[in-house]
């Protein structure tokens, strides 16, 4: 604890034992720390003593419930399998990734047993995305955003923007609705929130945006290149990742073109938990992904032939993973030639 913080942070004007328990009347460190609670915000009610309204909504937010992970894979299970999944996998594995208040405002969350420790010497910070968001989302999104994955950094990062310039406080704290997925969240980030009008003086730029409107996602044209796929799951032998880039039909609507990311659920993902996934083929192995390596100009924005003639980056039947879902083939997009 930095002594200089004691009079500067309102939280640190309160007695330590209010959050951490222990006994502040004892001089001996070991005895005073008996019964110490190291992560008091794991119990949201601790924070609710002062932040009642925030806790009321945060307890239903996706960062706390992690419901998106549960509902995303649910269609693969029979009813009895889903019950087993909830008991044996979700609560013990997926649910362990939920973020407490302290994970974002006091101490970086440990991931795979490794953590950065206190963000700023126990100071309660409003945000520090490089030490909080980056640690939980450091497997895929954050390294893409900063360019540490190996490709070009996202243009928004280069312009000085960070996670919470798009993912606002209301999204983090929740609005009181227990959403089942991020797609259902009202007012979630969207490119069009800032880029409302295409005002380029160049006719072909305006024509490209108008012609692809509602047919191709922004990522489809403006992703700069390869991003990270996960080809193994955390359950069992551990996760595996590799670089990839592919365009295909959005599995959520079956008609718009977008960037697809390989998801790690394969047929035997939950075999060690005794779950076969009777309806595995109900979902594909690839999902639409809002990749975070956006550039204004890419190979696809420079030349129409990249997509319409060369078909670069498009998912093909030959690329589909071995023994994958039968639903995968429905994501292959037929490319129409340009009528010049």
C-alpha cells in the first residue's frame, strides 16, 4: 500500500477491515490478517454498501454472468446434456472468468495463474484498459487491436482510442437487463455510431459503400488481415491458437458477408465431462467476429478484383476443418462477378 494514497482516494479513508475483514486492533501482522478476504469484490454486496445502483445492474451484466458463453453453445446439447454442462463445465470453468468490480478498478485479474497485481498501488481507478481489458481479452482481441499479434494495429488504436471509447461504461456496468448474448445488448458499439455518413468526394468510394450496404459487414472490407483463431478449448488439454482470415456468410442471418473466426468447440470438446453434444451439427464451427484490426485501406478496398475475381480470403469447402459441423458448408459464400 502506498501511504501517499491514503488521504487521496476516498475508498482508502475507510477502514481496511470494512472490505477485507481481519482485525485492525492487533499489532501483529499475522494475527491482524487472520480471516483476511483478498478479493472482497467477489461478493458484490461489499461494493453495494456504497454503490448500490451500479451493483444492481452489474449483477445482470454479461461481464458478470458470462451468460453469452453458456447460451452460445447451448443449441449443441440435449436437455440432459445442457444440465450436465451447467453443473460440470459452466460453473467450474466458463463462469470462473466473470469479472468482479475489483478486477477492473483495483487489481488486474489473474489469467492462467498470472496477474499484473495492483493497477496503481491499490488506488481505485476508473479505467486502465491496458491492464484490465487486455488481460482477459489478451488471447485474441487486444493483441489484434494493438498490432502485437503481428499484423497492422487497428487504426483506432493508432489514433489514440482505447477499449472504452467504444465500449462505454453503461455497457460494462449493464442496464439491469440479464442479456443472453452480446448481440442482444441495446446500444452496443457499432461502426455506424461514429461513421454515420459516407462523405468521400470519390465516386467509387461512395458507390462501394452504397453497393455493399447491408450485404457486407464493415469488417468484411476493412479488416487489415489475419487475426487469431482458437482451435482448442480450455477444457482438457488446453487452448491452441493460430492465425487466420476468412470471409463467409454470417451464421446469424445466413446472407450477409462478414469475417468468420474459428471457435474452439469441436465434437469431443466436452467428452472429458461425459457430454457428447447430441446436436453438435446445430451450429457451425465458425462465427461472425468483429475483428479489431481495422484499416481504412485494405487489399479489398483498393481493388474489387480481390474479392470478385481472385476470391482472396473466402471460406472454401476445402478449408473446412476435418470432422467439423455439417452446418459449416452453409457459410460458403458464392461470389458474383462484377458487371462492368
